[in-house]
C-alpha cells in the first residue's frame, strides 16, 4: 500500500448537539438518535424572540445546539474576563477544541518543538450582531478595537496560533458550508509542501440564540417539520445548528516514525467550484461535485470500486439530495462491493461551516470501530433517486463494516456558492507499539496538573472514570502518557500506584494518599550532601538490588576503595539483619564512614545524572564537599576517591574523639564551654551546634549543657573529633597529599561549608583549602543563607542518608517555606529505599521542577499516547446580554457584564480567583492603590489583585493596558503614559506614577478643577 503522500489524523476534538463527549457522540450515532429539541413558547421568548411570531403557522419551534456556549475557561488561555466577554463564542469554543486535539495526540506540551499550522473557518458572528454591534462603544474607541479583534473571523486561526504558541501557517478561510473540510484539504497540502510539520484543521459555527426556532418557507433549505430526513422521501430540508470540530494532521510516514496513535489516514483530497454551471448561485451542481470527487480519487491513487462508505453532504432537500446522489453514482457506481451512504445532518442538523469536519470525525470513528451506524429516521428513498440498480444502500440499523481490503470512505462537503470538497479516508493498519512493562521507578507515579484546583479535581475524577471503563489497560502506559505527552501546570497531583486497581482505589477512596500541591514553576535544582555521621548499615540496599544505574555506580566506588583501603566495605551496604548492630558500631570509624558515605552519595549523583537532573547549585556539609568537588570537575574520580581514602586513613591516627549535638545556637552554647578544651565542630542552625574533641572533655560538659539548657545532648555516630584541634597533627600530611594532586577549575557553583560563601577557582584548587576544610568549623547556617539568597526558588534535594542536611536547611529558613526533598530513607523509616525515592521524585515534580520523564526510562522509544481524558476546563460565564431597549445609548466603560467571577465569593476567600503568581499577595496600602486595584479587578475579572502582581503575568496586553490607563487617567485626573505604565508593571509602581504626576502638575491640576467648577456654575 503506497502511502508516501498520505496524511495521518492523530488527534481530534468535537462539540456537537446532543453529546457531551466523543464517546457519547458515537453512542448516539450507533443508536440513530437525533439532537433536535422541541421548544416551548417560554423557551423561545427567553431567547428574546417576540411572542407575535409564535402563533404563525410557519414558525418551527425546534432547535439544535450545544450547551454552555456562554462559558469559557478564560484563565487557562490567559484572557482577562472583560476581553473574554466580548470574544466571539465561536473563537472560544474553537480555541478549547484545538487544545484538546493537540493534547489527545500528545503535542500540547512545551516540549514539542514541531511546527504546527492552523486552518479554520467560522460562521457569521451572530453574537456580535445581536449582543454587541448595537452598542456604539463597541465600534469606536479602544474598547471598540478590542471587541473588533475578538469578533472578526479574520482572527480565528491567528488567535489559536498566538494562544497556543504555534509557528506554522495560520489561515482563516471561508467557503460557506464546505469551509471546515476545505480547511482539512489545505492543511494536508501545506504539510506535503513542508510548510508545517502538523496542522490543526476544522471549523466552528455557533448561533446566538441557539434555541429560538425558525421560519419555514417553500423553496428555502429549512425543514418544514423540524427534522432533517436525508435522502428520504419525507425530507423537506435541514435544520441549522451549532457545533465545532477540529483534527490534528501529520505526514503519515512521520507519524509512523514518531509512533503516533494514527486514527485514520487521508489518502487524498480535492476541492473546486461549480462556476456558473447550475441554475443559481445557491444551487448545487452535479458536474462540479463529480469533478471534485474524481480529483480526490486521482490524488489518492485509489480505485473508486474499493470505497465502501460515503459520508454525504445530505441536507434532506428535494433539490440537493438527488443531485448529490447523481454525482456519487457517476463516480462510485461501478463495482460489486456494497457501499453504504450516510448523512450526519439527519442526527444533528446542518452545522454550517463545521458540517464537513464533523462528518469527517464521524467517519474516523466508524473506521476505528469498524461499524456503520444507521441513517437517522430513514424510512424510504427519495423518489427522485433511483437506487435499486446500484451498489448503494442506506443503513437503518447498526452494522459491522465488512471489507476484503482496507476500509475506505469518501467524505463530501459542498458549500453554498459552489465550493465542493471531497476527501478519501482509509483505516489505519499500522502496528501500534505500546511501551513494554518495565521496572522503571517513575512509572508508578500518576501525574495530573491543571491551572485551577477545580480543574484538577475534575481531571482526577475523569481519569478514574476512564480507568474504570478500561481496566485492562497498562497503568505504565497511562502514566507514560501523562508524564511525557501532557503539559505541566501550577496545580499538581501525584498518585502512587502499581496497577489500575490500586490507582482507582486511591483516586476514589483514599484522598489522603493523593499528594497535591500548588507551586509556581521552578527551573533550578540544588543538591545537598551531608558529611559523616548520618550513615547506617544497609543504606540504599533496596535500591542497589533494583536499580542498575545505582548498582553500577556503587560497584565502581566499592571496587576503587577495595584497591585503596586494607579492608572491604561492601558488607556494610548489604549485610544480613542479624549482623546490623555489630556492623553499626564499626561504621562509626572514619576509615569506614567516609568511603561509605561518599559511595552512597556517588550512587545517587550518577542516578540523577542518568535521569537528566543536573544541579545549578551545590552545598555539602563537611565531608559532603568531596562529592561536590567531583561533580563540579575539580577532582576526577581517581583523585577524589584517593583523597577520601587518604583522609579516612589519616583520621585513624588521631586520638579517639567524638562529637556532641546540642539543640541550641552557638551563642547559647559558647559561654558554657568556655575554658574547656573543646572545639566547635559545626554551627548548623539556631537549634543545632556540634561540639568536637576528646571524649573525656566532651563528657565533662555534656551534663552541664543538658542541665543549663534543659535539653538532651546526643552523641553523633562518629569515633573521631572532626573539625577540632585533634586534626592538627595530620594537617600537614594531608596538605602534602592534596598538593600532589591535579585539581581543576570548578564548572559548577557551590557554597563552601567552611567559609559560608561561594567558592572561587583559586580557593578550591589549592591544597590549603582542603586541609583547612578538614580542620575548621563547619559554618552550615551561614552557608545555607548564602545558598538560599541566590536559589530561594529552587528545589533542594538532599542526596544523603538519614535526611539530615535537608532538615537543617528547613530549620534555618522555616519562614521561607523552601522546596526541600530527601531522596534517601531515614534509618527510622520502615518504607523501602525504592518507595522513598519514588515519593521523592513525585515531590520534585510537585514542587514545579520540569522532570524529563522519558530520559528517566530504560527505553528511548517515542511513546504512543493513550486517548486519556483531556484537560477539564474550568469554564465560567463570560457574556454580554443585548440591551432590552436598543434605542438607549451605551456607555461601555460602565457597562455590566456577566462573568464567572463572583465578587462576594472572592471576598470570602483570601485568594479568590487570583492566579498562582510568583509574587505573594499584598493588599493595597493607600487610597490610590485601592482605586487602581478596583480598576484592574474590573478589567481582569480577578479578585483580589495584589499591589505587586505583575500586569503581564495577570494576562494583560498592550491593548488592554491602553483601556486600563484610560480609566486610571480619567479617575485620577492624570496622564500616565503607556510606556511608563508597562515599565511600572504593578499597582504599587503605577500608584507612584500617579502621585508623581500630581506632584509635578499640581498647579495645572488645580486650574483644571477650577475651570470645571466654573463651567458647572455657569450651567
């Protein structure tokens, strides 16, 4: 099968009458259901239709439409509420549909670097004509320009490209009823020409009002009885309704390479125009339709005899249906393969510009399910159609779609004015490669994220429902789709599960096990490494047994230390339970704890490196700086392991010492130890000071400290007086060892735990630094302050045993609520190392760090995404009702509009509907700030807005800024400029601009006020 120029359909979205989702749409098709709704007089009058029309015989009280066209998730697309209210509902619905089509295909993500085009059309904008155009302010001033941008068809495709950051061609096109199928044809051509890698193609049509009925008139295309009976002898016309459809297209060959989920294949397409070869401008032409169909078949290089289904334009008119059947018979009439004809308009009516794309989507669903639905309400053939001698028929019930070769369909759409288009579809027969089951740790983390908490809850509920309906699915495939092919947002949830049953249980019955967090994106990650004293027997054993990268890194270190030391250390990382206590005593010796701690840290560092997680900053406590020196490139592997081993060996020459942890600050401890031969080993925090020296000296002050400070003083698991005067006797020897090694300029930034400042190249490449590093006090509190000052918004990862340094960092900066994650198990924890690390990865992602999930897997193969539920839009009402008396003048600046923002509800909630910004909320502090805040809240539809919230981050644009400035200048009688406003960026600075203007122009302002008063008195 030659598919060199074929186009794959890899994503789609639709909103059609009578269906809330595609699965319901398919179910309705299979059952032959229709979406025509009988309307009461009250229904119609509620839409603003005068009651005088309702008694007329030819007024048909039937409608077909889609719900919630007044609602929109403006916040998701960063559109202010005021702008959303004047935005054409067609553009809103189409924008959401485009996102869904990209997302279902796995390309609605910042990680996708493909060029995507947009080809689309919309119907006449009745929202503009009925609700907005009668208001003078909408067609003049800045507000009028904003409403023009939101309602002209010209901006349909370009708005999608702008809001979704798409870089391919963005073309809005119009060919009346055939618009959306012509859009598919043009998109296919652009992909084949190489002008874009993928393309969104479709259309939208939304009538305002939707449920208003219509007048029937003989000779017009409207149905006499409120039904659309396509190709039926009782057919009298069609019913026009609302709907939207869009597909995502891609070169078939590339889609196969990328392992996309190919829903169907476009083999060929064509479009033309009738010219004047017909009785009138709106009349169809069999000759023009025949030419378009033949051209599509020629492009597809497909024999018309192999087509076994035709999705017809089928409007149910006595003129149009026979002409269309004539064209179908002329092109497809030869052959013996039975060919069914279907017409979607019999189910949902005529969706105008969206009719063709929704017919195409119906055909795609048929190819996927391999079934042909009935033609709704079909009873007998139109008498002007001679069907008996042909291979064609109309289904009256759901049937299996049998075919000897690949199933193929022709889809037609014909526009008033004569633009005909036809597409040849074929089922996708390529093998669907799903990810193999693996032991990858991250494949047990279900990740869901959204832009609002409500959306997140709905997404969790939707996924649970999908899993319940698809219990046989591989959970790893679900997880991979969510991790690799979905976009990350602010509100995040991680759910740990090993299979579908457990996932369902957690999502439906155990909310306490759902890890949920709201966090701004964090681009930086910082590694923290502890020194000696936190080690324990069998640390990392579970991970060593289950993870190949970790195991290989550990083995490399163990082999190296076996060669450098006179005793093996492997047994301390994988010992029988009955030997743990005895080995734990040995592990307090420097010649064991230093190499083992380094080995453990090296294993984690290599594991995170293999996952593509690279630190921007580093901080090591004492001995923890050796692994940092290696990661930063100062010491190669042989050098760093040599120095760790030599340092450990020299420590064994020292007098037996120890270290005490006092849960108080250095300033509180220092007076109590004055006069004793004791060193301060570390100043860790206000509640953690470490004393070091000979055990006898330490014992002499231990009881005193506990009594005077009313606390428990504990011994560290170390048989050495590190960072004390005891180290002096090996200082020179270690200095000589370091001096003999070649050290290199650091390639990463780290903070010295000895000086508390950022290291310099000259400093850490000198032997003196490492010798003093062994002797001097650890200034961890100062070092952590230096680190946090630069990386306060980073994710801090503790890569050492017992979760020590992370907790010290948290203790030092409790008021900052830092994002701190420990990846290793505490000796007190019962969970496995595997489970602790998996939970830690979840937290790293929850804190907002962009993990490269694909890099973390054991395979680099591109994942085929599952059709999981798409984003759950948090839709709110954004609508402007038409004035009851259109003769009244309008004041847009003071106009009230319906939006989803509930001021009372927002006031009751401190954060209201304020988005999650980088800046914390700060209430206005002055009267000017309060006034400007009111103006911003009015335009954005956000409540509250803080004094330091950035205008652009809130969703502001330069166009909106001109409106806001106009209101500010009007209210405060000043002249703030656009450039100054945007440079200021927040309410606090804009308020300052207003005050500065007043101070500078005080006299002029007084004169203007006096002039206004004089005019008022004169009047």
